[in-house]
C-alpha cells in the first residue's frame, strides 16, 4: 500500500510511516493541483496539513484512495462531500493541538487586556508613551465562553487561575457537567450582555456568522473578544463597526474567513484589533503530536481496519467492532432484503432499535442498513458514502431507540416508504450471531436470512404448500428452510423459503401462475 504526504509533516510522523512494514511512503510537498491529480491514483492514503487543498477534482481522480488524514483538527481544505461520495474516509487529529490552541487563546486575552502589541510597536517607533496603553485586569472579570468542548474547557481552567468568573453558552452541555467544571450555563443573549471578555470555541456555522450586528448590539460595552476557532464565526464588518462605536474595546483574531488573510484587510487597519496568522496550533509540541497521531491512525486503518477520529463516518475501534459486528451484518441484510421487496424509489427510511441494542452506538448499524438498501442498485456503495447517497437522493432517514424488551432481547426494525408501497421488516440476533427476520409487514415468524430466498404471499388455504413443494422439486430447487407467517385463520399468509441455488425465471413464473399465490419475489443477499 502507498501513502503520499503532500504537506510539511513532522519528521517523527514520516519516520513512523516509513518503519511500518507493507507501506510505501512518498513525501512530495508543494505539488500543484494538476500534478497531484496525475499521481493520486497510485495511492491508498493521503496525509495533508492545511496547504494542500483536496478539492473534488483530486478526489475524483483518486481511484484507489481509501483514507485522507489531516494532521490537525480543521478539515476545511478537504471536500468532505466529494470524499464521502467516493467512499473515502477523512480523519483528523483533534487532540494534538488542544493545549496549544487554549494557550494561544490565553496569550491573546493577556496581550489584548494590556495592549502589548501596540505598546511594543510604539517602542519600536522610538516612542515612550505608557499612559496611552492603559490596560485592564483579568482578575474578577467575567469571561464568556461560547462552546465548552475540549479547548473551551481548558480555557475555563486557565481563566479560573486568574480568578475570573466563567459563564458559558453551549446547548449541548448538561447542568451537571457545567457544575463539575465550575462554570455557569447561560443563554447566548445573557452571556453577551454580561461578559467582559469573550472567547469562541465552536465549529463554523452554516448560513450566517454567530456574531453579527444584532449580537454586537446585545454586548456589554467595553467587551473584548478572542477568536481562535473559525473566522466564519464573526462578521468582520460588524466587528469593525462595533469597535468604532466603542461597544467592543478590543478583539484578538487568529482565524479568518479566507486564509491567508488579505494584507490589505480592513481588520489590519483597526488599532484595537490584534491579528495573528493562524498560530493556534503552531508549536513544536503540537505539530509533533498531530503528526504522530495521524500517522498512527492511517496505519491502523490501512492495516487493521480500525477507524479513529473520522469526520465523515463513525469511528469504530476493533473492540467496539467485535461487539456490534452481528448488528452490522443484520442491518445490512435487512436493508438488502427490504430493497428487493420495494417498488419505486425510496423516499423515507425509519429505523427503530428496541431492547439491549439501543444501549450501543447504533450509528454504524444505521449506515449498514443504508448500505444494504443501495447495494443492488448502485455500484461502489460502502460505509462511508451510503449516508451521502441517501442525502443526495432526498431520502429522509429517521432513527429512534427504545430500551423496552418485548419478545426478543433486541430487535432492529426497518421501515421503507416509496411512492408505490410501504414495507417493514424486523430482525433480531439469535445465539452466537445468527440473523433472523422476526416480522415482515404484519406477519410474525422466525426466518433465517440466507444467501438465496423466495418470499411469497398467498391465500391461507389448503394445498398451497403442497403445490409450492411440487414446483420447487420439479425445478430441482432444494428447500433449506421454510418459514411461515399468517395474519389470521383463512386469511393471507407469507412464506420465506431458504433455497440453495437462486431460482430461475421459469421457477418464478411457475410460482406466480399457481392458484392462491398472490406475489413472488426472489431475494439474494
């Protein structure tokens, strides 16, 4: 297997790759797009930092590429949709630069509160004017943190050492978690109105900035803002206006809407705004950590199939995979089964997890169901691109859980809606991983899922099973399993028949021409 490193990576990381048996490693940095498109088909793995822009044209040309690794946290330079549709896993290394980004946030807080860059420039210009750079203390000030993830949590710890009061806006943090961290959870409007200092630690938002004209008008006059997260979180024009109107006393920015920052940007013309060239992860320690982490992850995936820190597919380590593997097989089989019994394009998929299975991470199982649903109609479907295909086709996917246990310890129910029909199949795991259907539409049964099956609906009257057996025998089809379900006495019934070879068209025609048989389908898993 071949791995390409297309950006400057720590020598330690490259050495880890080169020492791994079975991997051939090329380091080629600074490649123009056309050159990368030309050589990428030869590689199984690609490792980048922020310089290489992995655009759709590169991904489209990557016929053998299985994984892209980003040595860092941000993946803005990688076309995730294109990678997903191509079935390529995209991984990042989110842990390596957490400390260094939190420390840079604190450095900017201090630099801004004491006007350090401006004072230094004054001295460089041979001017001694300490009174022009009157600062403020952090002590007993209120720090508002938007986003209490890993970096936000570290910033809150560091800020408490300065005896700051910490308030937080994060709709995904529980009250218990906030109390444990010693912070106060508040709504965004309340945080803006109370904060003396504000730091941002959230992903970029689709549509509009988090802080625009409306939000600046809600802020406490004299607030100071630090952004080491995403440039798109702040409306630059609104920020400059807020500084000029004295709502914002200062701002420190390390990230921008477009990077590198235009050196003629209006942000650089405002004395109260400190700008650094995206230094959040720029320490020797951080670069060593992210390089080591992403190289280990790439090796672990290419050689052992373990997925860690993927941004476009659930991460599954070997231990977790062993636990959920029976459900992955069941899920894919259920999706495959129901797809062959549904006419017309699917518009909606509902998945219900009941019992003990609801206590595990079911996201990979949901993806396996989608993979099974598309397996027979689309080539190249895998666990990465199945959700993208569903979204692209406008298929609504709804997932729900219940820990109630009924007849079976765990069940997975898949309901599919198309313009022509709605169908439902429920499966369970028996014994040591034996997948079975326990309900199909309104019919209850315990049917083994096998490679070749015939599914037929019939009137529940005498003679049908005998006729069925005669037809299969005449066509030299051996019955490996026969499972019946019925609605009510003398109503309708359904049969799922396990057979060794697949049925011929002649066999299916004979079955359909038999009296009291309403429908016949051949299903192949």
